[in-house]
C-alpha cells in the first residue's frame, strides 16, 4: 500500500479498536443486546450497509457490503477499508465499492479464537457512515449475584457479582468491561459517588467484582420492597449478560416499629375509655391507666419478639406499619391483659363471706312447736338454726329473715345459732325462753 493510501485510511479511536472477547464455557446462552446510541446525530449524506450475520454458524462465511440506496453520494465510488482483526482474516482488507454493486467478503475465523469479535469497515470519505458491528461465535455467560434478603437503609452492604461456568466456577474476563447495577425502590452508591438508581462497577481484566455498595431505599422510614439487577456491559454498546433481579426488603425503622406497636397496644385502653364515658362498664379510670401501661409494655414486647411471632401462628410483615399496630394489639390484649385477668379472683360461684348476724327473735318466749322468726343479716339459702343443741327445721326467707319452730326441749333460757352453708355461723345468747 502506498503512503498516499495510508494517509487516506480513516483513523479509529481507541474504543473503536478495542476487540471484545470473553470465555465461552458458561452454560446459559445470552444473546448480546446492542444498546441504541442515545445521542441524536445528523443524518449523513451516505452510509455503508452490510448483511453481516450476528451469529455465523461456520468458521468460514461470507457477507456483503454496499452503499445505502437513496444516499446523496450513492452514485459515486468509495474506497473501503476493513480493519485487521487478530481473530479473523478477510480475503480482501480494502476494496473499491461502486454504486449499486455489493462487494462480497469472505471471512475465516482463526482456530481457537475468542467468541466475541468486532468487524469494522470505513469508507475513505469521512462524511459517510461506516460499519462497526459485533459478531458472536457462541458467546455464553451467566451472572451470579448475591445480596442479603434484608437491607438496612443507609448501611453498606457487600454485593457479589461473578461470571460462572456450568460447574459453578468463576470465569475471568479477558477484555475491559463493567457491571451495571440497576436498583428498584433503592438508590445505590459506590466510591462515595452521588446516589443514583444505577451504578457502574468497572471490572479489571481477569477479575470479577465484589464491591462494597451503599443502598439507600426510597422508603427509608416506612420500609418497603426493592430489588437490584446486574448487567454485564462492554464498550458501552452491548449488554453481554444479565442476571435476574434480586428482591430484598427494607424493614421499618426500629423507633417507628416501637411507636406503631405501642399505638396498637393502646387501642385496648382507648376502647375502655369509650366504655367508661358511655357508662356501660364498671371499670374505673384506674383500670384504664393499667391497660394503658399494659399497652406500652405490650408494644415493646411485640417489637422485641416480632421475629418469633410465627411460633404462635402470626406472620408479621416487617415492611408494614399496620403489621406492627396489629401485633402490638394482639400481644397487649390477647396476651398480657388476658393473662393478668386470669390471675384475678373469679366473681362467679360461691365466695367466702362474713359470718351472719342475729339481731332479734320474735317472739322471745313460747312453748314447743310455736313458730319463731329470726332477724339479722348475712343469712344464706340452706342456713340451719339450732336452739341450744337441737337443730330445727327452718325456712330461708331472705338474707335478713329465717322462719323456724321451737323444738321439743326442756324449759328454760336457750341460745339460738344460725349456721350458713359456707360454715360461718353466729350465736345469739339467751335468745329464747322455752315455757
């Protein structure tokens, strides 16, 4: 090639000359996705077009290059350069491209060459758009990412990104590339950069990445759900592999957990206040205060043992404020309050009372068989009456009155005793004179 021809050869940037290459031993095939250039470019007066396949099946294949129909300069002849590639050989490295006459190029892939390579063609006219296209000879990639299931907002978390093969072993990169982390409901930060929804982690040649990133959830206080996805990029133009999104939860801040759980515990006391105002209960303001104290304690206990709630059949959503309100109420009302209520003496059934009192007998004298009425207090159904040592038949009238009859006993002054079923009894000395 003459010096003049070398001077005509278009110069390429370092990025354009970079040959992309990766190992091809991974199990899951991932199609390389080209990323559209977001910048708006003015349409060129001419452009080269190719039918170069993305995934050639053979080690030797052919493709065509022609000028784009309708270009303002498509009628002229271009001199086109195919740039050397260490992984490919062309049957012609430069040629003249006449209008409406495609050039057929034969390509051979070198034995054992890398799987992902770039084909570059440039016309001698810099105003014309050339070709810069990647072809894939069986590139395979699988990304393994690890992230804790639970993230605490504002703390640094170890995020592992690895390329792995079918045996689960790490695959080292052989060309410059980077991993892009994409956060959903979470902003990410690395190397003290400004937090953003995406961060790029450069991967050094022959190494994988285990960076330390900072996760800043959008719902820091109230909790929520989020995810992070990893993509392997190269040359800013292609996504070479992509992982599944990793879901994680952001728990409610601890102080807010306690506040909402205590609020739930106080609902029981609030209900007692409403009943007290409506005068539909025998509770007092002291009882309300006790239940308020139980609510505070119950809320704190609920937070301390929230992770053990499953043991009693409860499932607590640690990202939900309502979940902590409900848990605080359950622990306070069905737990502590119910337990303390069982410790109180039951109001149902017979209970021990004071001994009965006998105040008078009517009449105070009489013969055997005459009716006698006893007056007093604390009499119970089933109470017995004794004149001296002789028990007589008696009839319970009410708690203040019992009717009886004088038994067959010797004349004289005798005491009368009333005995309740609970064993309490009272004696009125010199109560009756038998004649």
